[in-house]
C-alpha cells in the first residue's frame, strides 16, 4: 500500500541553511569569547536553539547564567534571520521542488515538520508555501526531536495516521523521532552520517523517485 503523507524536515532536506546557522553561532560565540567550530556545529543539527547553546557551552567548558541564555540565543537568531534574506527559490536543494510537485500531483498530503522557529520565514523565502498542506514549526511544539511531537502534529494536521506517513530527514535526531512516531522514514545524507537510518539513505531528493518514497 502506498503511503499517503510525506512529512519533510526543512533544513538539509528541502533547503540548506547549515552555513547560515554556523556563521550566526560563530559570530555570537566570538563576541562572547566562547570556543566554537564546525565539529561542534555538526552536533547541533536537528535540535532546538536553546539545546544548541547548551551543547556549545558544554563543549567549550563554559557556564552561563540561565537568565543570560535567552539573550545569547536571541542575538544568534537575529544574525541568522538577517542571513535568511539571501534565500531565493533557487536555494532549494536538488530534487526538492520536483519531488513536492510530483507528490502533489499524486494527491499526497505534504507537510513541513521542523523544529526551527524560522520555518515559515524560510518556506516563504524559497517560495514553496503553495506546495504544502501544512507547516508545523518550533513555535508549536514543546519538545524538539528526537521527541516525535512535531511529526505527530504534522500527521494530525493533514488528517492522517502515523502509519500512513513517511518522514524525510537529514539528522539522527529526526530519524529517531520518526521511529518514535511509528512512521516510515528516508534519510538524506550518507549511511555513515545517519547510522540509525538502517540503510534507508539517499544523497538528495533527486536520488529517489516519488513512487519509491511512498513505498
């Protein structure tokens, strides 16, 4: 039986803002004298802004008062949102727009399910709003991935059960969330980078057909 819903993580699947995240965190941490590099940045994929800051502080061996953390994450987000203005429809990743179009033509329900609180801004910037049936973002959830909340809400939003949906993810935390939600999944990346994806990994959406995705 073909699946009836496709729930897409946003960053790293439909568009890549990894470099924007890195540059934003780098600018803020340099201002604060906190050690931060690309190796640490890799640990931040798929987790919330506050969790990301806590990982950065842990790696750097730095303690920051809880009351200061929101100011630091807000500053990082301000830098990030400024960089997002550079996004255009041409910023979508290989195969992304074609996949969304093909799934829509098949009557598949399509949702973006992202822990990012900037997901709606990004979707608007790359011009895919009209291709989606729903967006669930970080402003609507209490627990970020690997908790399944964002995927369960997305499935509910498009009127489907978890068993009717496939999740497309690029982060280990997202794969774990899909498993916890009881959904099928496909990883975007490499088998080495997504060891928990059980071999269900492609380099990009250009490497898998809509029918294969739904099976």
